[in-house]
C-alpha cells in the first residue's frame, strides 16, 4: 500500500511537472529546438506518468491517496478513481492536439502557453486543496489573457477581459475563504458559507460569460 501510494504520487508529480519543464526548455533554447518535438516529448512523458499513476491506483486498495491531509478543508494531493481516469484522458487529448495541429500553429510562444495550460490542468485534477485550486484557477486565467493579447488586435480585448477576470478571481478567492470558514454542507452553517457559495457562483458566471456577463 505504501509503495503503491508513493509510486502513484511520484507519477502524478511527473505528469504535472513534465509540460512545465518542456516550456522552460523552449524558453531557454531560443528556437534552436523544434517546438512540436519538445511538446510531444513533454506531454508524452505526462501520458506515461498518468498511465502509471492510474495503474498503481487500481493496484492499490481502491481508497483515495492523500498528501497534506485536510489542509484548509482539502488535500494538497488527492488521487482517486476520477483522477486516475481524467489524467490519462487529458494527456491523450493534449497529445492529439500537438500531433495534428498545423505547422503555423507551432510558434514557440504558443507551444509554451499550451504546455503551461497542460500543467495547470493536471495540477487542478490532482488536488482538492481550496487555496491551491483558487491559485490554479487564477493561473489558467492569466494564460488565457496572454493568449488573447498575442493575437492580432487582441490587446484591447485582453485589457477588458483582464479587468473582468480580476473581478472573477477576487470573487473566487473571497468566496472560497468563506466556504472554508463556514462550510454550508455542514449542519449549523450560516450566512457566511452561503455568501461564499454565491461569490464562487458569481466568479464562475463571469469566467464562463454567462448571462448577464455574456457580452
């Protein structure tokens, strides 16, 4: 059980870190390396690691593997059956994108953003820690803003998007803190937890562009 847990956690860590290492290599290589090959190697490593994590989880006792247990209402590392399913799935999707995308889409900066996004996604799927989830949620917004800004004529759009997302991040951070302080799913919770839930819902509505934030 201990060996399976340690191997699973190490595999999950490799899955998360590999795309970030690939992005760093592209940044340092200054276009001396083919971005597609670096991305294939990075995400391929994540796929192998994700499959390893899934295998070891299924070979274990079938209980969640936790690290940093109950920190602020969650676990820094949380691997269960859903994680074991989603990590390989996301890795396969990302690898397919890298393999079939046209050559013109493989500027080094764009591939670095793709790899950073993969790291954020893998990390989000591997944790249940409220603070970590909030930080990762904000990081994904920063990556999207950078992508919008890099498009032709995208600076003005990125500026407006960034302002709205700043509001969303603030709502998510405050709402998550209120939920941790007064969990509404526990008997005896009050208005604090309910307010936190509404703030998180507001953050998601802004992020997803739902009415009345669709424009």
